[in-house]
């Protein structure tokens, strides 16, 4: 019984792009031998590659640390604004009490 051949060009191209050998073999084999299975396997490989690319892009743009930093700055601004609002309300109440007592 002969082994089924895989799409060698696709396999080599995927390997050069850094795809693991087992994943590249599954995709190339599915594309070559089973038209029904090919789209599912190819879509899975494509989504994995897209998620890896977006992960790399996110890390180049500052990554999770940049998001945390922005969130911390926003939280600090919010705390400062709320403290100022509390202070203003307390001053208004004190002013009202002073006027009502005199």
C-alpha cells in the first residue's frame, strides 16, 4: 500500500514560514488528498497563524504592559477627579453650615 503524497510545495512554504512540521504536513496532506477535509484544516491553520501574527503585532506596539500602563493612568485620573469632587462638596457643605449659623 503506497503512502499518499502531500503537496510538497505547500509543505515547504509553510515550513519556511515557521509552521510546525506536523501542522504543515496535516494541511498539505488535507489539501492534496481530501477536498472535504481541506477547508477545515486550512482554516484552522490560517486562524492559528493570524492569531500568532496579531500577538506579535501587539507586542511590537507595547504589548500588555502598555495597556496596563494606560489603565493605571486612567485610574489615577479618576481617583484624582473623585477626590476633588468630594473636596468641593465638603467645602460647599461647610460654607452652608457657616451661613446658617450666623
